[in-house]
């Protein structure tokens, strides 16, 4: 089952994206993370778990680019595609 991680600092954005994905794609698992700090925690705890990461670029500290750099610096998650919003 494909797993998608959504990282955004606005809960309404993550809810909308999750609802759209689950409505269009059957058989996926979507995990939502609010904020870059929690996104970094998930990166450290489960680096190779996701098939796609949807990441907000414009978040407060840390921003989406810093979160992306963290994922790409880890060999276990470096190949996971990241879609920046």
C-alpha cells in the first residue's frame, strides 16, 4: 500500500490535500504532520517509510527547504520524491 506524508503548518491545508488524495486514489495511506519540527521528527523516526512526501515550502522555522534537506541528507530517505508546495 503506497504511503504519502503531508507536512504543512496549516491544518486546513493538510486536511484538504488528504481528502483529495483519498478521494482520487484508492488503497493509499496518508499521514499528516503539522509543522516542520514534527516533520523532522518523523524523518528521524521513520526515514524510509514513505513513497511520496508533500511538503509546504513556506513554513516557519524550520521551513520546507530545511525539512527537505534533512530528508535528502539521510541515505534511508534520500530517494523518496518530495513535492514542494
